[in-house]
C-alpha cells in the first residue's frame, strides 16, 4: 500500500476535525462558565438541517451558515433559560435537547431527505502551494471555514488566558460566588457564553453539511460526532489549542475505516472497524481519569452547579 | 430580581403541593403539543386533526391502545433503568446499547438453552439472560466510575454506538450464530417457540407487560422501604454524608449502575420473548433507550409514574406511525419532537414545584437617607 493514501487520510482527518473543533470549542466555552451542555449532537443535527434547508431554497452558502449559527444560538438560549434562570438539571436539559434536536431535524428535514446538497464549500486554491507533496494536501488543501476555525481556536485561547473577560469567565466556572461578590453578574456571563457556545456548535453542523456530507439524512449525518466532541473537551483539558490536536487525532480514527474500505483491506469486518473511534474515545477518557492525570486537567470546579445567591 | 416596580423572588418550598406534582407534567404535555402544533402548521398539516388522529390511533381505539401497551412494555424497563440510576445522580444514558445487548442475550438463551429446558422455565431463563447481558454491557463504565471517577455519561453513551455496530455485524455483516441460516435475506434466527410468550388474543400486548408493571411497583416499594434504597437516597443527596455514615460508595455506585443496565437489558429480552422472537435490527429505529430517559425524567424518577409516562410515550410513537402511513403522511419524527418538548417544559416546571414565586410591589419607602446626623 502506498503512503500517499495515508497522507490523504491524514488530510481528510484534518478536514473532518473542523466539526469536532467547532463543537468542542462551543462546549468548552460553555463549560468554562460552569454550564454543561450535553446537547452537542442535537445542535449539530439542527445546524446541519437548517443550513441545508436554507441553502436549498436560496442557494446562498453564507446565508445557510448564518442560519446554522442562529439555530445553534437559539437552542442554547433555551438551555441557558432552563439551567441558569430556572435552575433545571443541566444534564437532563442537555439530553432533552439531543432528543428534541434529533426529532425536529428529522421532522423538518423530511421533505429534503436524500436530496444532494445544493452548494458546497470550496477549498481555497493556493496555486502551486496546494500541489506540494505532503504539505500541499495537509496544510494548503482546506476550505475557508477550516482555517477560520484554527484562527478561532487561537483567539479563544488568548481570550481565556490573556484577557480580563476571559479571567472573569474562568472565575465564573470555578468560583461563581467570588465573581458575584465582585459585582459581576454570574447570570449574564453564563447566558452569554452558553449562547456563543451553541452558535459554534450550530456552525459545526452547518459546515459538516456542506463540506463532508453528500446529502441530508438524519440517520447518517452526525453519527455520534457530538458525543466525541464532548469527550474531546476533557481530552483537551478545557484548552482550545489542545482541542485542535485532539480533534485531528480523533478525526484520523474516524477516517481510517473508510480508507481501509477504499483500499479493499478486509482484515476486519467494517462494522467492527467502525467501533474503533468510540472505543478509542473511551480508552482516552479512562486514561485521563487516573488521579495523576486528573490533577493536571483542571476542569471548572463548579461545573454543572447552578448558582443561587442567597437573596434576602 | 426587580422588574419595574415589582420584585420577583423565589422561596424554596419545604413540601410541594400535591396538585402541582400532577399539574406540572400535564401542563408540560399541553405546552409541548402547542410547540408541536406550530411545526405541524408550518409544514402544512392541520394540528387539531393530526392530534385527533394521533389520539385515536395511539390511545382510544382498542388496537391502538393494545399496540401502545405492547410497545410500552420494554419502554417501562428502559424508563426504570434510567430512573434507578438518575435518582442517585448517576447518569447512565447507555440504555439503548444495554437494550440491544439484552436482545442479543435473550436470543442466545432462546436458541442455545431453550431446547434443553421445560417450557415453564424457558421464558424466565431468556429474560434473566437478557438482564445479565445488559448488566455486563454497563459493567466497564460502572467500575470506571466507581474506581476512577470516569464520567459515566460519556462512557455509557459511546458504548451505544459500539452496540449498534455489533448488532449490524451480527445481522448484516456476518453469517454467524444470530443470523437466520435458512435464507439469504439478512434477518435474525428465531428462538425456540417454548421460549416465547403468546400475545393476549389478537392484540400486540404480551404478558411481559405484567412483568414490567410488577417490577415497577416492586421497585417503588423497594427504594422506599429497604436499607439499600435508603442508602442510595442519602448518597444522592450528599455523597460526603453517606461516606461519613460508613456507606460504601464504590459498592453503591457499581451496584446501582449494574441494576440499571440489567433493567434495560430485560427490556431487550422482553422484546425477544414478545413481538420479535429474534435479534431484530428494527429495534434500532425506535430509540427505546433514549425515550426511557425522557420517560424517567417526566416521572421524576418515580417508578409507578414511569408506567404512566411510558404508556403516554409509547402511544405517541404508535399514533405517530399510524400518521406516517395515513393519506396525509406526517413524519413520525413528530413523536420525538413532542417527547423532547415535553421534557424541556417539565424541566422548566420543576422550578415552580420546588419554589414558591413571590411577587411584591416595591414602594418608595426604602430610600436611604444620606448624611443624617442626630
């Protein structure tokens, strides 16, 4: 087997990683404020189907992506209302959003099911740079959103660790009472970051639709990518730049079964190979939960805890 | 919070009034139907007539109701599985995978063991084997959670996708034990007749319904009256209190998750004993595991209430399939939309059950007088 195939697989992994990065950045921002959003899978599906429907009726790619972003933000607004204002159980609310999103995307996507996508995201042409061996497909072979996502991860990283609002955000996740005592509204910080997080997840779904999926089909669109993105947040220990590395690694695992199939290599049945990404994610999670790793991770301390100020 | 001249405050209730315990779920169902109605209207289906058909096909007609009860049978099991774990703040969301494994285990016992057993015990053996397979599927996440503190949420969920691929492998990808060898068409091998229940008359309701209802009543009693149930409640409220009181948290965590998994597995085995009679990939389409979480949350982890919410949700599904097949086809996904919406509203409603909303007018009297020297 030639090495070219594996380079292409790796380039593909970088490409598929875009959805994973966007979704886990969204989850990360949300979790940094102390809110868990388990609904990622539902947001991705809704982002994908909304984008598809808008593109199908208008033919405008950018309009479609904006619609994906809005629908993600709207779902996150519901989640924030339930968990921040109404103090509902964050885990159950997130799960409810997965179920609601799965059902609704299937329902509103029914009329366009099986249709091929009306527009696609084109890769940027870098001229001769794209034809370079190795570097060409891996670095210069992607679409604008992929590059934007890398830039986004970098800016969010700077935001977390180099700005004052980022400091307040991290404090809200670790010690909301302190933030409250400083006179900053915990509620506002949580609402804002939950909604922005949801918007990123929506964009992740929209991008996936136009860059990876051939046609809209609820059953085959996300396939658990949302859950892998959640595991990725732990893997990246709530740090945006590490999410890129993790996402490429996870993307590679997702891509390998297809490469093996394409190469007619049948060491293992495809169904068994398809289990690998999920099993690998599980192994990574386990490795990260050893006491030693736990100390290095630094999860937001008040993750999942509603903040209630004693009002007198 | 102060809006204009009114001050809105939440005061925690010590006890929730009885009427609210019933009113919150009822109102949630009503509000969810409004949301569903909007989407129906947008897609050009008259909401009232659609809901009328749904009601008739899912609940009020004889065959509608018996189909619903048949589907509710495994759903009660997955609902109990979710309730048992969630009430201890252990979020096992792998009921879907545990249900598949229960189906595999049940089918294995029905094919391999049933010929050697008297019919009287063949069915219980199939059910127990299914429950054991379900428990085995959650064993690794349970031990990881108890020993290392690995989040059971993500680990149980990831295993759902592994289980899904496993079923596909058994039926579509291989010509193994579980596949019917007599036909090239990919389908499961039937279990022995002696290991199956006959339905009641011409309906699709099976005696397993009584088993799951009995289990629900038993668990309702068990968690209230047994020492074990008490310990899980203490642990749920405050893990540190439980530890100071000398309760074994590793044992509690592991055992609760294993029981949860076995309940979901039992649901899968009931599907084999009843309508399917084999490993049937058709179950992958129904999403009984995920629906179980909604059923449990809506029942507020009360096992007897799980029976009612399971019947409610099974009816949505049965009524929904009838709608899809009707002359004005409505996608069955409307049933899932309604499930999600009911849960979202019920979650919001919890606030009003737990807290009293106090609205007072803010008057001018609390002006602070600055600089008053006496």
